[in-house]
C-alpha cells in the first residue's frame, strides 16, 4: 500500500511541476503549523513548498489542553492548528479563532459532508475536518491472554506495572466515566469526583502517564495495556504484530480533529493555502497512510479503507452499533473545566 500511494503522490507532483514549467517556485513567505505529535507526514511539506513557494515551520504539542494553554498565553505566532472537536468549540466561544475564507480552500468540496457543520462548529466558518477516529484499548496479546472487552482491565491489579494511562485530564477522566457508566460530557460533580477516585486507585498500578511515549513502550513490549487513538494503533501494530485493539463494551470517545487558524495569525492566506493542500485527495491519502488516521475526505477515505487489511478495517470503520456507545466530547462549562483542572493537579501531585 505504501509503495502504491508513494507512486501516486510522485506522479501527482510530476504533473504539478510540469504544469509550472519545472522551474523553482518563487518564495511566498511561510506558514507556522502547530500539531499533535506523530500526526502528519512531514515529507509532504516539501511538496507543499514546491507547489506554493510557502515554507512550512512545524512544531508539535501533546494534548488539546497544552495547545489551549499556549494559545491563551500568547501563541499567536501559529498560523494553522489542529485541535479536537470540543477544543474547537471552546476556542470559538472565547473568540480565539479566525473565520476561514473558503474561497482560498476550494478543496473543501472534497470533505465528506458527514464531518461538516458539526456541533463544535455549527456554522462551519472556523474549521476544516482533518481526520476522525476512536479511542480504544490497545493490549499485547502475548501478555494478556484473556478476551478483552471492557475498560475494567485498565484497573486490574494483576497487570500492575504493565498499564499506561493518558497524560491529559479529558481522556483519562473520560475513560473512568465510561467505565462507571456515565456520559463523558457529564457536569455532575458527584460523578466527576467518583471518576477521580477511580483514577486515584488506579495510580498505584500504573507504569506511567503518557502521550507520544506510548509508541516506544507498546512497540517494545515495555508495557502491555494502554488506551490510545485508533490511527496510532495502526502505526504501532506494524512494529509489534502482537498488539490488538478493541473498543470497550462500555463505549468510548469518537473524535473529529480539524484544521483551524488562530486569532491574529500573521500568515492567514498561507494558512488557507496549507489547509487547502491537506484536503487534496492524493495528499490526504498519503498523509493517512503514514499516520494511520482516517481522512475526512470522501474519496481519500474510500481508497484508504479499501487498502486496509481485513482485520484492521473495523479499527478504522467500527460498526454503527459500536459507535452508538461512543460520545463526542463537547465543550464544558467553565465551572466544570475548573474542576477538571483542580482534580488533575491533585491526581498528578
């Protein structure tokens, strides 16, 4: 699959460069992209620069909350960010995003309508869908011999020292809430404190709280159980075929991440050019093949799904019955966000 997509991308680039006469593209400034770690094929930056003359300056963050903190404290030097649904809603409500000029993003027409104008951006003015997926349980089948169907294994003392947990409050609390039978968007303080108490009990059996560190730990066999994103599982399983993925029966998080432009971005038109480039079917397909995440483009997703191995298909395309138990994170009231922050500090201290 990698060779096929690489060939398609190469042919696409040859056509583009031929149309430009094969000459070097005149420099047209830069674009500062701020994204999750392990969440883009950085090789395509050269293709973007050749097409547009715009240089990509790229840096990464580990969580939506880290992104928010950076933007809130003066991170306006970024031109493109890629938050998750609930964080996009928060950024819109706090007037921290620019409206996108869609005249500069004609490839928006390639995005599946199923991911447009969702609750986090109902007017569709502030974001362009990037990828989507689920949070599930990843476990090493050589270590875990039982049939895994529940989040309960994350709290099982027999696997003490083998378990990893998200190093961000929304995902960690979300898992505890689902295991307890609650909605991940609850604002009920009693339910949130019950979830916190469960995480406190879990802390003694954890190996570590992680984000991108999960790749080395799960691929090497240093850890055996962890929650993480479906797309990243596709990358991990290539390096460790013993890893398995399951959406727990209690349900989980269904997310959509989207490209946005922070308020005050200095290179807004260049940001729109970059967003348009990422929506191109060939580019989106090549990017998803490297990252493992399902593209939001209709045709790109069709090709990406067709090229998946049979056993990996349900990881990226879960049954509707499975998805029915999943929650899409929504923006929470400030009072609840403050409680999350307080509980998380207490947990990590």
